[in-house]
C-alpha cells in the first residue's frame, strides 16, 4: 500500500514539478548574470537596476520550491532514490538562490563603475561570465538526464574560471600599484570577478549534488573530477 502511494501518478507529478522548478530557477539566474554583465559592458545602469528588482522573483521561487520539497518530505515520506532527489533538490535550490544574489552583487558594482571612466577594456570578465553560464546549464542538464559526464564538465570549467579570476587580480593589482587613483575602480572590478568565481563554485555545488543523486556518494570534498574515479 505504501509503495503504491509513492509511485502514484500524482506523486510523480509532484517530483516532476520540483525538477521543472529547478530548471526554471536556473534559467532565471543565468539570465540575471547575462543582464548584469551586459549592464557593465554597455554601461547600462537601468538594466542593472532591473537585475536587482527581478531578484525578488528568484527569491519567491526559491521559497516556493523549498516549501514544496518540505511538503513532499512530510506527506509522502519518500525513500531510496526519491529521498535522495528531494534532499538534493533542496540543496540545489539553495545554490541557485545564491547565484541570483551574486548576479545582484555584480549589478550593484556595475552601477558604481558606470558612474566613472572605464578603467580598462573588459576582456576576461565576459569570458568568465560565459563560462559560469555554461556551468549552470551543464549542471542542470546533468540533473535532468542523470548524466555524470555533464557534471564532470562543470568540474573542468571551474578551474578555468579560477585561473581567470587570479589573472584579473594580478592585472588589477599592477594597475593599483602604478596609479593609486584607480584603486576604487580596480577593487570594484575585482569584486565582480570574485562574484563570478563564487557563481562557478555554486554551479559546481549543483554538479556535486547530481553526482550524489546518481551514485549515492558525496564528492563535495574532492578537488577534481579525476578524483571521482580513484
């Protein structure tokens, strides 16, 4: 009787709604990153303000998804793979909400930078933004397909993002040493780079949770995709 309850069509619909909600939340956060970066590259502060305002929708969906997962835990009492999915979904939901917060941080820094002369051409930041967008997409596609290969691609791209963040830091440090008047702008750019690096961390966190969902093993404390095979 209990087993039939957990495999009912209504229950399957509830699980599917959670997965679809995570995909939609991921799309919203990816769009927020793109808009925040566009506001910086095009010096469009109005677009940056829209990113900040639209974050309310991400927060609302975050709360709704968490409530839905808690209700499933309480009323359906899932077991085995379903229990792993719901607990994983709660953690993925948290990662996505934090990515939305990082996009807001980027938008806020863009507004400040747009009020001053541009310090340097933005080359590495757009590349970082492109990479983290791909990481979010790969991690959610991995969730939909239970695809470990896609999850591992996220691990690989994270190192590239880390390297770009370090490169930007070193370059801007040189700018500040040579001309103290640029320190404020340089720090703002560093903060945007750091936010993108943190978004990559959260995207990797989603991939880690997919690994756990599929294999039942935690990989959060392993440093590279290669370690998964050891």
